[in-house]
C-alpha cells in the first residue's frame, strides 16, 4: 500500500526540462562537451584481459 502511495505521489509532481540557461550546454556551442574516456576504458580493458587469461588457464 505504501509503495502505491509513493508511486502516485511521484506521478503527480510536474516535470520540467532544462532550458539552455540552466547550466547545460548551449545550442550551437563551438566545441562539443569533452568526455574523458581514457582512464576508465583502459581499466576495463585490463580487467577484461585479466579475466580472459584466468578463464583460459582454468580451461587447461
């Protein structure tokens, strides 16, 4: 019963989109927003390689 009341209360609150002046990137910005992919991607790649090597060693 409490979950249904919570869902009903959340569905009645109005949702508003951000306008360009609210801190987000402005339309027509000269450069796209930079996303740092180097650190996380290299850690995931190293973890995947380690996992694959362990699986290959266990197979033998």
